[in-house]
């Protein structure tokens, strides 16, 4: 791929559950070295040079929770990097930046004077509409239906059902959408779950 893109140097990245592994490819060749490590143990044979970052050692998740409780220095750093505007830092995070620097006293005053948040986080009317449409029984019905189909039909059926859910909700809505899919694509096999339910 790098050759096709005309890139002589690329960095590979493999993110797993516990680490992120990096390797450099130059002119289509992986870089080899000795002294690579497997855990704490040195590997004394030539091997591809890979560097790893463990999830708990260097990486951290930032920006969760109440924005007004986020460390002010982090917000100031984001402003300096251009991720957040000076205005948004003050409005959304309660962090005051003056002449490119964090104004700690003004930030403390702004954060103390902030009214306490009321209620829980609200995802908005779109999410509420989605949850009214896709109730637990709708998902249960969809899951049973897809589980009863041959694997190679499942993604297709799900996509077609979702595209026919406008104005419908709940398990009845999913069933009506599914019947439209069967009518449009008669070659799609009947879900074994629906055949069992019909027999009962």
C-alpha cells in the first residue's frame, strides 16, 4: 500500500485490548533489530522492531464527566493546541484564558459561581425518539429473527429492516418491516425463529 501511495516511510499501528504496537516500514522493508523485548524478557535474535504502549502505563482517557471539573491546565493546553476556542473554554469548561495564559483566579471564581447542574444528561429528542422506536422488545425480536437466519443473510436483513422502520416501533414494527423485506426479496429464507414461533 505504501508503495502504491508513493510513501517511502510508514508507521504501522496495531491496537489490541491491552497495548498499542508501532513499527516503522522504510522503502517497503520492516526495520529489524536486536534487543527487542517480550514482556520483561530481552529477545537476542533479529526481529521486527516494534514499540508498545500499554493501556495503563501511558495512555489515559480524558474528557469524561462534568466539563467544569476537568483540570484547568488540560483545557488551557487544548486551547493552546487549537482544539478549543478561548470562548468555548470559558463557556463550556469554566476556564478563563487571558493573553494566551491560564488565569487561575478568574477560573476559580467562575467555577465557584456556576449554578449547580440540574437533572441528568439529556441526549436530546432524537435519542428519545430512537428509544421509543427501538424498544427492548423490538431489539429482542430483531435479535431472535437474525439469529434464525443463515449467517450470510443477517447483515443484509438487518440493514433492510432498519431502512423500513420509519413510522414504526416496537416488535410489531420490526415484524412489519421484516415482512416487507420478505415480500421484496422472496429468495431470503424465513428465519427459523419466526417459523418456530408460528408453529407454537
